[in-house]
């Protein structure tokens, strides 16, 4: 079975609409209206058809937005919607989230996970949500990732940013810089290495992945002159978790991302958020994809927020959504070929 055949045989990907008054509805309409993108024909939207119709009208776009239920075929040239609640689209205002929008965007996530658990859908792509609105609506999660981990009883997840030329996995994510040193342990770094190795093999079909581990300090500490975390923590973690030399480091942070983008490594493990995200977004600002490692389901996400400042203004770019959808389908197909549920 080749790549295209395995994707054709998969259940559709579920795309959650994200915040109804953000740019999610707009980028969905723009993506599904493109005649040159066959992948959109193998996905369904978990959201609100009324909101999507309002977005299409705003964009002066003629596209059929139809109801979809599990097991039904997808009609080419339409936007199939698994309807979840209603935000009374005639009364909503673009860029102005409220309690109602917070409640429904949380429910989109819950219902999408249920569809995947019942094997009606093969993967999840998430459009952006407002973390503040999510919590105001009573969902006690910092964001998508933590909510998905709770819904799937997953104890350990990692954030991978993936693009055509660079993949980055973070040891620590949204932490103040002053806390990063105390949070770095051999166990945390080792766990990150192992999860990255598994993801590269299973999700990206790289049989023998090459993983580079970045140092923390300038020049990787320069023999502990600028810090000793490399010698005490990072280097031992690399040594303990290397399989036939597939993991190396700690590499100087100012050169390792260049080496990876040039093809020397398949992924870089970064110690903290901006260490990894600055070089990644420099290369993949529009086509970068957020992939959650460790979940029992495939989850990718657009690499941007709700963009309330441009919502409803026909300015949103669907490129990241296309990249997230394409990657979700690729990962699901790779897992299916390996017999991974």
C-alpha cells in the first residue's frame, strides 16, 4: 500500500473550529474553497455550521456547508460539519469572545476526541482557541495540550514544532527563564529524547533518527566556564539515552539549529521555549505545525493564535492549517502502515 492509498483508506481527519469569533472559521472556509487541495476532501469540521456560513458570507465565498454524521460519505466540494451546540451566529461579534464561545470551543475538543476514540475519525487538527476564555468557561486547563492529555488519560506529553526543514522538541515549555535551570533533570531530558525518537520513527517514518540535544548555556558552557548544566545534567542524559549513536550533544545552541536545518539532524531537543521557537519560526513562520507527542491519538495544530485583531477582516492566511492537516494525514497514514492504532 503506497502513501496516497493508505491516506485514502483512513477515516477523515477531525478539524476543531477553535474559537468561533477568532480566525478559525475564516481559515477553514479559505482552505476548503481551494480546488487545488485534495486533502480537504478527507476532513470534517467539528464546530458550528452557522458560524461557518457567516464566515463564508463575509468572504463572499460560495461553498456548501453541510451536516455530517459518523459513517456518512464526504461530498466533494463541501464543508462537512459535525454540529456541536450553537453560538447564535447572528448575534456574535468577530474578535469578541465571551462565556458562550468559551463553552462551545471546549466542547468541540471533547466531541472530536470522542469521534477519534470511536474510530469515526483518524486524527485531530486544532484551530486556535483562547486559553483565557477556555478557563472562564469552566475548563480548568492551561490550553489544548493539557486538556487533550486529561481527556485521554495521558501522563506525559511533549511539544514538537515541525516544518519541512526543522523539527524542534522542547524539554520545558511555558516557564520563566529563571525556573528553567531547576526544572532540567536527566530524567526529563531522557524522557524527551525517547519520546522524540519514537515520534520520528512511528510518525515520520525515519527508521534511524538522528537527534541533536542543545546545550543550555552559551557555547554549551565552554567547559563549565559559562555554566555547568551541560556537564552535570545534559551530557549524562545524552549518554544514558543514546542508541548506537543516534543522539548527540550537548551542542552549542547558536549552531545546532543551522546544522539541523542543513540536514545533519532530524530533530533538535531544546532546553526552553524561545531557544527552540525563535529559530523554528524564523524558518517556518507560515508553514510550521505544532505536534503533540505522547497522546494515543494524532494531534497537530496551527502555529498561531486566535488573531482577534484581524478576525472578520478577510486577512487570515490558511497556510498553517493546510500544513497541519497535511501532516496529520501523513502521521495517521504512517501509523496505519505500521499497525499502530
